[in-house]
C-alpha cells in the first residue's frame, strides 16, 4: 500500500511551487511566440558581450585535468589564483595591504558556487533552528538555502535616505541567543549598496563581541559605478579593532561573467584560533563532497586573468543603461506630480531600483507592461523591497532593448491612473 501523498518528503521542501501571475503571463507570451524585452536579464553570456572564446576553451584543455587529485580545499594553483585576484585589486593597497599580505591559499576553500559556499557556512555555524541575519531587501535565493539547512532567517533592514544604509538599531534588536551569523551583500542586490568603512567596523564590533560570524557575499564587488575599487571583507576589521570570524564569498559567475563554469570560493579570515578551527572543519565538509571539477580549477588563473576585458564591457553597459534610464525618467517630470518619480541611488552591481509615481502599483504595472508592451520587469516585492511602488530592472540588457523597455516602463507608469 502506498503512503499518503507527501509522506515521503521532508517538511523543509514543502514549498509553494505554484507560479505567480507574472511568471504565468511570461510563459504564455513566450509559448505564443510573442517577443519579450527582458529587463530582468542576469545571464551575461546571453547579453551580447564578447568573450575571448579561444583563450577560455584553451584554458579548459589542460592535460593535468586527466589526473585526479582529490584536494578538499581545491587545487593549490587555483587557490593561489584567488589570492592573486585579491592582491591585484587596485583599491586594496591601503589600508588593506597588510591584511592581504597575510592572506594564504590555505585560507581559501573552493566551491562550485556561492550557493554551495553558503551551504558550507550554514553547516559549519548552525544547528537546526539557529538564526542568521540577512539584509532586506535582498535576493530571494537565501530563503531556499536556509530552509534546506534548517536555518531560520531573520531580516534586518536597509533603509533609504538619499542612499542606502544598514539600520543598525534594528539589526541589534533582532539579535538573540540563537543568532550565529550576519550576512552582508557587498554590494547589495538589488540596491547596489556598498558597506561603508563605518558599517564594516560596526558589523565587526557586533559580531566579534557576541561570538558571531560575518558572511560576506561579494560577487558584484568589482562593479562599482564610479570605477573606484571597494574594500573587501577579506581584509578584516579596522586597525586596532576586534575582528569577527569572516567568510567572504565570490566566484567566476560575476567576476568573469562565466556562470556556466561553476567556480566560486570562500575565504576565511578573523581571529587566529577561530579561523584555524573553522578551516579544519570546513576541510572535512569540503572533503565530504569533493565537488569542484579539475578542468575549471586548472583554468582558474587564466580565467581570472581574462576578466578585465569582460568587466570593461559590462561596466560600460551598466553605466550607459543607467544614464538612459535617468534620461527617460527625467523626461517624464512635467511639474505636475511626476516629480515623485525616482531612480533610487545605487553604487554598484548590475541592477537599478525605480520608484514609481505615487498611486502606482509595481505588481499591476509589471503585468500590464508585459501584456501590453512585451516588456518584462520585476516588481520590488520579489526582493522584499518595502511598499508597492518599486520596480527592479537589469542594467546588463543589450542597449537597444534596454532603451525600448525603459521607454515603455516610463510611459506606462506615467499614464497609469
């Protein structure tokens, strides 16, 4: 006799898998063969960028990949390439230089993705039911990762006042005896908020004082809109400050625009004894899975070396599209109420948040925009942005499509009553 439906499955996978109305509308439009201008694009390999295909494929053909070397933390040459990446970042020379000179390949654990790095961190730090603080707004993937590891996410807000900032009063109020770590996304997705030096210092103070860890997601770190390199969490706290145990994550997906290579890492830094114990335990976790493939590990140094040309294209696209968005919104200001339009301040990453005029609803507008103009955007609630007036758009969409999509977005929002 078969068990009752659902009996075989764990509660942690009891998700509501029903598609939302916007997803249904998108699928129906594509099934009907109707064109879609995608202002949610996140895959750079499909956005018209030019890759050095010959060099990338040649790097993956290293004969050394034919020999299996089961190294839990990842091959030494690949981990050395990660260290070289951080050492080469121009804006880190001071005051980070001393900290980075102490960085060792032994501090690096390679993973197939930052999602796997989060998995390692949650397994390392949390018992079932423990809590991790996560920024709001933020990328919705965190909920699934936490549920799969029986971790409870607790939101702390980023607040907007002529720019984004961490609400440290609210963050402190959300700490409990079960809080094990604070996640910080640097820069945040989708707000583009970089942690400032004072915010980094306060995070270290809070976490070091309570024996908690910092989990720093830096996948968009290289994409500062002003072109100035930002300080990485791998450099630790300020001079003379107690530093929290920190796990800094990044990978080739955004740094090199190569999400298909499935190569990422986690760098451990912080107090010597805690760091040593964390790395010993992480090595066992990594050894249990041995998930990184050899060709990408052997190619890591070359792929990171090639990042400059791709990053230049991406940064130019992001800045051009952002300027086009501002131009379209600015043209809509007519002195009669449209002044409530705003493109919220952003400092980095690939996305922008548009705050619609008062009375507009982002969910309804996204549906109308898709059905009426064939333009796909994300309403802000997908990222837990507060209120109902925010729309999130990707800035890596090809320029012509982005201009057409931004025009349709602004026109429809301005006409909506």
